[in-house]
């Protein structure tokens, strides 16, 4: 029986410390679960699933610390956004339909 977890409790926890070479990831995020599962299947020596709790939709992984990267992106300036839009239009990219 699947127990519905409230949205505010569907979290992703990432933890590690300086001494260990392992990062622990526990997540409800479907995209991240799929990406980590595929990575663990392709590189079992670098990443492994440690828990799959289907009742609450959560999975846990251990991954080599050097495989994890956090990328921060700065917001686009209005000029950069305009240039990207013009480039996309010239090269056949379609904008998302408005709802």
C-alpha cells in the first residue's frame, strides 16, 4: 500500500563530511532518483543505491564525493536574454506555448 507523503516532506538530503570520501543522498525527486539509478547501474564502483522505500517514494544512494558537483548559475541580464531569444528564433527553436 502506497502512503502519500505531503509535498513539503518530499525532500532531498545531501550529506558528507571532510573525512569520508562518500556523499549520502536521500531523495523523493523522481528525476534525481532516475539519474542516480542510471549512474549507479553504469558505475557501480562509484555509486550504489542503499535504500528503496517504495511506500513513501524515497531512495537513498552513496556516491563517490568527487562525482558530485553543485552548480550555481547567475541570472541572465535582459540583454543576454534578448540575444539568446534572437539566436533561438534564427536557428529554428520554438518557444513554449503559453497556457
